[in-house]
C-alpha cells in the first residue's frame, strides 16, 4: 500500500483487497455467480448495505474471481462461488495495485490541500478513458470498482451514468453504496441490485475474533452491540477509541434528564485538543447514530434486542414521556449542527457541548 492517505484504509486492519474470506454473505455470492454462469452476465452491479458490512470485500473478491483463471471454470464444471487459487497471479497484481484489468474510483488525496477530497470528482471518472482504451487480454474482463458511488458529485455521477448507458465490452462495474435511495434513479435502473445484510452475531464474532482477544467481556459485548452486524464499523470503533467514547455517552446520559456536566466537559475537552480530530469525528459519527438507534427503539415500542442493559435502561427513561417526533427533531438538529460545523469550521468543543446540551434544552417541560 502507498504512504499517501487513502479514503478506504484503516491503519491497523487489513484492506478489503487483502481479505481472503467474506463471512456471512454466501447467498449473495451465489446470486452473483449464478448470474455469471447464466451467460447473460449483467455489466453493472449496485452493491448496497450499511457501512463496513463487507461491500468492498465483496467487490474485490468478485474482481479477483473475474480476473483469475477461476472464471473460466474447470474440470468439475462452472464455478459455484468466488473462491480462487491463492497462487493465482491476479491476487498479487491486485494487491500491488498493478493489475491492468482493474480500476478503482474513490476519493483521492489532494496533494495541495494535504487532505482527502470530500467527493469523487468528474476528473476521476474521466481518468477511466485511458483504462478503456487499453485492450484487455484476450477473453479477460475489465473491472471498475466505485467506492462509493455515494461520494460522487453531480458531474461525476452524470459522467459515470453516460458510461453505464454505453458500457465498453467485457467490462463490469461494481458500484458500492451505503444510501442507494439518494442516487440518480437512472444509475439505479442500469444496475443489478445486490444487497448485503448485516452479519449475524456468530458470523460477526468470527470476523472480529483476531482483533478482540484483548477486550474483556463487557467491552466485547459493547462492540458487538454497537457494530450492528458491521465488521468494518467495529474495526473503525476499535481504531478510533469508539468504545471509550460510547461508554462516555452512557455516563453523560445515565441520570437523564440531568446530564453529567463533568463527563460532558471532559469529553468536549478531549475532542478540542490538537490531537483530538479523530475523537471529534468519532463523536460526530456516534451521536446521530445513537439518536437514530433511540428513534428506532421508540418506534418499535422499545424492543431491547441487541441493546446493552445499561443502554436499554437509559433509553427507557429518555423515551418515557417524549414523543417519537421529539427524538427525530433532535436527530435532525444534531445533523444540521455537525454539517454546519464542517462547513464553517466551528469550535470543536462548543459543537460537542451543544450536541448534548440540545437534548437537555429540547426536553419537553412538564
């Protein structure tokens, strides 16, 4: 991997292109392989699901399969899954980023601004022109992975749409999306939908086993709960200190409607430090997610399946006497504040304080 920061990399954990197995999605793989074996293979696939559920890993497995000798079948008939020989040359070429038949579209690093671009730009899509000009080896496929199509600005989305309307020969597009409902309908209509569901607890634990050996039972339970079937989300939380931050959330809300001011200011102070950018980003990810989880709990007459015991007790107090609309309003207000903070560079401490204090300010008066 290059030393240039990338939008799809967690420093301490394997990149999806290096992952050998995809646990919990065998039925999805079967749909893809069956379509491949049918002789009417679709040229564009919209791979959907929650962040971190395995979409990129699936896309790289599909690319390795299509670019390897496995796609041509063998002595025992058509392939039944996406497994390939570990010694196949395609693997090392893809791992090194040197396979001529694979192009990756993702948010690039801005060498001038010294940060990753916030979107996939139209120039990124236009860069595929040279890729398509190259003649694929006889009988081989060309694969384009877009990670994610949600990140495309309008010009980039329209540019990829034009390519999908008149796709080059022997080219397969694998478009990853967390929020397919927000995509251009014309893009969705040109793709075969392939949804990936959250992993069951047993599968999630299997995937995370190499990374959670040092966690105690409480921490492991918390991680499993808040990951909600997404291995990528779990690893992101481990890398960013998300377990400690979530535990801090529960401490702040433990005596709701009164917030723990000392814990809140402590969390805000950590986020405001020079080295606190990642902590701040994790707070901004976890806060609206947790309010959405509370909304889901309120909307389903408070089913506590998957919730931590302490979390369930806190949510029960918060939901009691407050309408569903109240929590939806708070969720929307929090998202607007986070969005505004990013656009005008608001003070991180004040943003964190206001996110939590809004819960107190908007509490219905009895």
